């Protein structure tokens, strides 16, 4: 996790309590997802000028707990981290009960940072994530949007950040959102430019055309870019199925987008793949199934392999030649027929309407394994 992210959270918390000074005896908590996150914020909060050391001496248990407190005028906010290698929860619960009550703690409030549900500690404490508090998601979103407009980013980069923020809000609507969902964009608030390498962080392909657009056209292109990025990311999450990529972006697109660094492909290339796929007529091959002397099977299950046919012809001892027809859904052309030079004396291929007519000669002389390449031109 980046220090910038925790610096931001620390700043939000301190500014809130400087404006809304806690009353003696008040209790607050921040709940994170893991022990590392707890430790990061605990350390960053301590590193400021209003922090001073604090030691709780439990005479009954014969234990000491050293931490720190944040000074807000007449009230000191004790910060206690409940961690896997820290004090026992019962120990912290005793400290909580002293705050605002015991003579030595009469001007104290307390903030717990934890990653578990500890009722013994949190009873009566208020979350800093609830409505109106500094780490509330709605407040964080508004603050990020304000900071985006105050940065030195270009108008295009600001549009990217605002678009990403809006998508994040829609994505998390109706769910219990974590502040860590916003770490990437909070980290960017200290920068002044989004590099092409960073576009993937915002679920976008690098796109140099964005700088030529404004307003609705800019937003539309961001939507199209993002939509394609998400589609491809989802395909990769299930193992980069080439057939699915080919259905959307054609054979060339599938080759490029199946690679590990697919996020670096410029969006202009994605557009070309989509356009090529739309403009290319879908030609269907009709396998030979009615001739008992011919065996016709595809090379494999993928779309690319299905275009490679393995055809066996069973002939008698007296046959000198064999011919058969390959049928398609569209009219064929002679352009694209490639017969290797070694086969040209005995293998013939002629287009005829929606068919190719093939003839294999000199069967009595040799047994041939012939390769024929046909590129169907719509």
C-alpha cells in the first residue's frame, strides 16, 4: 500500500477532529480488512506534530501498553491499534472503560483501529465511516472529485479520473464499499499526469485520440474504451479463451489480445480489430457428410482450427483420379487459392459459384498427402 493513501486518510481524520473536537469519554473506531492496513494507518497517524506518547499502566495485570495520543486542545485522543501481535482485547477494553471516567483519563477520548469485530472493545464506539464522519464513502467521493479539479492534470486526465470515480460509485452502489476501493485514484491526487502505462489502472487502453476530444465526444470514447477493456479483462480472468476474443475482435485481434501485456495495446488498434471483424463477411463451410468415400473433419474445436479441414478420400485399386466439391455459404473466388509447387502437376482446384471443385490425379502411381491452402474471399 502506498504512503500517499494513508497520508490522505490521516489528514482527513486529523482535520475532522480539529474542527469537531471530541468530547471527553467519546470512543471511535476504524475497521480495516487486515492487520497490515491497521499497522500502516497507525504508524502514519503518529507521524505528525500533534502526536505525543502515551502509556497505559495496568496495575492489576501488571502490564504496560505504550501508544500515542493526538492533542486537540483540552482533549487528547488516544489511538489504540488492535493487532495480532498487540495487547489482549480485554486489556484494551479496560482502557476504553477508563476514558472520560477515571481521574487520570477525564480529558481523554479514544480511537481504535482494528480489523476484526471485537464487541468488548467497540461497544458504544462510533465508526469513522458512518454518515457525516471523515471516512464515509460519500464524503470521500466528494472530496476526491474536489481534489481532482484542484490538481495540475490536463482536462483529458481530469475527465479520465472523474469517469473512473463515477464508474466506481456505480459499481459499488448498494454494497458495503471499502475505502480501499479508492486507493488507486487517491494515489493519483499527488501526481500531475496520467501516463499511458497507468491507463490500465483506470480500466482503459492507451488512447492518444482523447486529447483531440472534449465534452460528450470525449465521454463517449471513454465509455467505449472502458467497455472493451472490461470485456477483455473478463475473458482473461477465465483463462484467455481465444475463441471468445476472436468472436469479438477477429483472428488478428485475438492474437494480440491473448498476450500477457494486452492492456498496453493502443485503443486505435482495438478499433481496427472491431472494424475489420464487422466488415468481414462470415463465410460458412458445409462439411462433406453424404459421401461415404470421403472423411471430412476439422483440425480442432477452436474457431481458428475449425477452418483447417482434414479430408481423406478412400479409393479403389483401379481408380486413376478422384474429384469432389467443397461447398460454402458465399460465392468463391480464384484469388486466394494456393497450391504448393510440388503438388501442382496432380492437384487441381477451381472455383465455381459457391463451390470449389478439387481433382487429384495419378492415383495409381503414388499415394499423396497433399496440402491445399484456400483463402476464401467474400
